[in-house]
C-alpha cells in the first residue's frame, strides 16, 4: 500500500546504510507519509525493542502550558478508539513484554521490549495511538494527580532538583529549555484536555516521528509491518517548522544560591551556554565532548580529579558534563562537591584556578589517547545492548541530526586534537554566558541534605511514564 | 542494610528465564574454581561476573562500614601502582571494572576486550589480590563515603529504609546501613581494610560466570591466574537476623512535601518450596509494570502516587515482603488505608484465575527476554549459582510457573500476607494517619 522511499538513497546512493563503526546492521527507509524507520539487527536473542520517537518535547510546548508534553505522554496509555484505558500495557504484559515512555526537551518516545514474533502487534498498537487517542474527563483528572505526585517525588522532595530548576531558568533567557520538562507546578495544576489534544493533533503524526526497531528482526519484514500498520496514517499537513525562541547574546554573568534545610552536602555547579551537535558540523561538539572527559571523566586521572581530589584535598567529587545531542544550544557544566571543611567559595576559587591552569598547560597527550581508546571500546561494549543502540539513533534523529551524522560521530571524535579541545574550552568558558549556583543549607540550620545516594547533581534529562 | 533497590531484589529472586536459548557450560579450572560460561564470539569482549558470598554483613562489631570502604578502595592502588597509575592502566586497556559491597555479597562486574584480555585480567588480579590500601587512598575514599552518609541523613528514602531496618533487625548487621555511620567510618584504618579484605574476598565463597568471546580452556586458565592467590577461607558468615516488627505505623517527622511510605513484613526464603508461587502472587499484587493491583488501586484509580510496588526480598539471613510508595503529605492517610485494605483482600480473598493466568503469561513471556546481552546474562548466571539453582532451571522455570494452581496461589497468599503484621514506616509530615493507627 505504501511505497517506500529510501532515506539512505539520498545520502549514500544505496537503499541500505551499514554503520561501519558497528557490527549491528543498520537499515533505514522512509514511508510515503513521512515516517522514518531505522532497523538495527542483533540476532543473539529472540528479542526486539520497538520504539516510536516524536520530534516533539517539552521545548515545543505553547507558553503557559508547561508539562503538557509529559502529561500527554502519560495520557497515551489511556485508550484509543480501539483500546480501553490501560489496555495497551495489559496487552504488552500478556505477551511477556515490558513497555514505557519518556519525555525530554526535544523528544517524546514510547517503547516496548518483547519477543521478536510480537513486533507486528506492538506496531499495530503504536500506530493506533499515533492518531486515534480517545480520552475521558475522569482519566484526565486522575492522571494529573499522578504527574503532580511525580513532580513531588522527583523535584519537590529533592533540593538538588529544585536547585537545578532555578539554575536552568537562569541559564536560558529566552529559550524554552529554561522551563522544566515536568512543568512548573502552578501550570501543571491547570493543564486541560484541550491543551493535551492540541499538542497531540499537531505533533503526533507519521511525518513527525521516527520508528526505531532493534533486535532479532529482518529489515524486509520490518518494512512490510511498518507499511501495514503505519502506512495508512495521515500526516499532519501543516506541520509547523521547528523553531523555538532563540537566545539573545548573553552579556551578564548570573549567580544564585539555593538554600534548603534538607541539604547536608553543599556543592557548586557552573554551567555555560554551549553549542550542540549540528548536522554536518559536529566538530565543535566533538571537542566539547572530549573536553568534558579531559576535565571530569575520571576521578583519578581527569584534570579536576587530579587537581582537586588528589593534589589538594578540596573536593570529594568533581565532574564535567556536556550533552551535545540537543536540537538547540546546550550547556557545558562543571561540578565541585567540596570536602568537609572547604567552603563553597574556596571550592569555586579552586575550580577556577584549575581551569585557568588547564588553558595554559593544554591537554596531556597520553590522557587524550586513553580517552580515545575508551571511546573506541565503548562502540564495542554498546553493541551488547540493543536498546542503547536504539536510543543513540532515536535521540540523534529527533535532535536535528541524520543517520549520516550518527555514523560519522565516532570518527569525528577520534579526529579531535588537544589544540581543538583547548580552543573549544576558551570559546565556551565565557562568564557572561554562565550561571554559577551554590546549593547549601541555611546558616545555623541542621546539617541536612538530601538528594540521593550520590552527591552527583541532577542534570536531568528526562522524565518517564 | 537493604541497599539493593526493589527491582534488583526481583531480579535476584527469580533466577532466569524460560525457554531461553542460552547454552550454559559448567567449567572447572585446573586449580578447581567452578564457573558457568556462555560462549558468544560475535562481539570481541567478555563480561566476567564474580560474587563473594558474605559482603557487608561480615563487618566486625564496631567496624560498620569496613567492608564497604574496603571494596570502594580496591581500585585505589594495587601492587606497584598508586590510584592514579592503576586508573591510567585500566583506561589505556579500556577495561571496565566495578566493585560493589552489598549486604550479602561483594560483586565484581567486569568487561574487557579480547585484544586486551590478558593485561586486563592481570590488572584486575592486582586489585583483588594485592590492593594497597594506602593511607591517603583510604582517607580520600573515606571522605566520599562520609559525604554520602551525611547526604542520606536528610534523604527521606534513606531515612525510611534505615528506620525500617533498625526496627526490624535489632542488633544484627542488617539493622544499619552497610556504609556505616559517621563515627564508625571515621575510626576505620588501613589495617581494618586488610582484615576486611581477607575476611570477604576468599576462595571458599566465590561464584563466577563469564559470557562472551572466550573458550572453556581459556576461561579456566584465566580464573586460576586471577583468583588462585586469594585466601583459601574467609570469615564465618553471620547468624540469622531476628525479625522484630509486629505491625502498625511508625512515623518519622521530616519537613518535606511528599511522604515516603515503606511497608511490609516477613517473607519467604529463596529455597522455600513456596517461593516461586509467592513470586507469582507478588507479581499480581505489587509486581513490576503497570498491571499490579496496587498500581491499579493506588495510582490509576485514585492518582495517589507516581509509583508503588512490592517485592520478595530473600536476604541471606532474613526474608521480607517489602513495598514502597510516596504521596503528598495530605493524602498519606488515605494511601496507607488503601494499601492495608488491599493487603487484607489478598490475604482473605486471594487472587482470581484470570489474574493468575495473566501473571503467568507475563512472567513466562518475559523470562527469555532477560537473556539478551552478555553482561545481562552473566549477571543472571552468577545470581543463579548463589541461589543454588542448576543451569537446567533456565529450561524448566517456565514449566514450574505454568504448573502453579489457583489453590496453591491462594494458600500461599493466605499464609504469607498478614494484614495484622503489616508494618508501615512513613517519613514526612503525613496527615490522616490516626484513622489507621
């Protein structure tokens, strides 16, 4: 019924693209109605992961309705014209499978892990709820309580998360990345059925989705099933261009202190606005990815680990983070959890001194070589988990990247030099584009803390159903 | 104690899947070390899992946290290398090692590339057999452990766990967190590390599985090189813990918007003949996924929580049925009441044939899906050995699940779930709890 258009044909002149860096066979094609399909073969076990990724996340929400993308994700389990509320997961379970979903700033994804011979049934149900959601008022109200409890659990009960929300809001002056994925509480409380359905009708469509199927499957079979189940779906004709409000020049450093009596272990985080991976131009993002490894990848051998945990007893934990796989500007972050008698000011000063010294000294070539070896090996280890491969593709394709970009990424990383890394660091470490946050207990309060077993800060990327 | 998440308990509790096509070879090294192996040569690496029975429960009196600190310091310098040299060597080989202390076991999870196998194993051997426990390394890791301990003192989840354990287990090691207290950890020395090392990392309590690009002969040689020089015998295992709770609600006042609720009572040992039946009943009642009674009643019907679940927790020296949930303070009373009512209904009315059939379908269908990756399979296989199961359990397990009758399920539901014994620990500022107290 549907003719297939080979995406790969556009880029490589062949119907099937094989990822050279991976033993897993990768096949891609696009249905007539615009649905992109990626098939990753792994025949070691009779299992398949079926994922539908929408190019719609929290950053695509209309103003005033924060949390609607995630709320809608919950509501997708509440029934369609063919499925009763809860029946989706019930059918998955009756087939021995597990299912879930998650929402991030740039994407909303639904997945099932199930025996490979049940793939058709999973696709049938996913196709059904892509266009035919049917909701009633009672389900809606109860589920709103559930997401509010989810916010209670993830955020209100966790000062580290509350702190993270404040830092993010300060980081983005104009872009919706400054709004939490789960939503601001006061807006979540008044989300409506119309809010949800408006978002749904616009964005849940084959021409705004990527189907990733990974596991013990044959591409021809996947193609036939995808045509059968998703092929008949109508695309959204006037799909809006994906253009969020962008950041103006950031010209003033921001600083904030978040105090909460539940904080027992204070820490300091500095984040800087940073470029993300762009299609066909991933070099800067690759250099920043390696910069994060060089500065904070290993407690024993990274720049911050050596300087603040070994040479000086400043910190019990240090880290640097960067996630380049985003649609718009991302952040580069530095974290210091100070040792017992070290103040946040001393910790921050020591951090700045280490970064300044690093910019002078450059990258230790042996360290860079070890990091590259580990990146190569991680491609091999990653093949052990078909789900993580599926995630790699789904996330990239909903963040403005192409299959070609995904395939090129390992080589782009390997080609980064020490000079590239220092140049990227000099470029990104601009205090005018930074937020420095201190998390601590109020003076005289009981020592307190919270956050979870690890003092690692929540930088927190997504919220699941 | 009880640091393992509920989900992990589930995984430990049932060993593996049904008609999985996993072909397990039982290997004995020339030196006499037993291991289970699945050869999988399509990806050039091996996942090697080691477990040492014992773990943090072997902390000596007054030295709580010794085993945990020792385990966290294994990688911080060994043989001729200090912590940084060791890390640099491991990174250059792109090998991955993780060392974790649990209540009942030390786990060592590793992955290494075929091309670097010998060098990786030699490095791992140094960490296991010749750790240095340098003063400065112990001091540095102690700072990290103390930071975690302090953080947990204001984490409502940790407070709920610690309160439960203290009330349930009196003076047994299980009564306190395996990280130890600020006082006990502050007092630990490098000598304590060496003592703890010899007590727990011994050959008389080791379990091994390997999955990946390696042959039986190669594995045998590897194991003798890796483990041959460990002490022959470790410290005697602790006694059974005496369970000290008899039902009710314990509230820990803590200023936070959402109450954390932990609940349960005594359970079944892993080798109890009713264990698998209880596992199926638990799946219906509070098991994983969205289909359980508790998810239906507490989340779907009433919107009281984001998550609720229960699990059988068969520890080595105690056994529990444990559940956890969280709800806004204002609705804590109602939530406790719903849980209590569901507990009573399960005990008195049992489950239905439809529920049993659905649970069997899910469990038997899901079992083979667990065997889908070298690291996952290695983890399952080593857990099976600790549970004293044989490799043919993988083939037979689904038939055993299928054979469970409604009468058996309901007998076990009646015998196991006791609403009178049901104990709640609630951390927060819960409202409406008087009604159920």
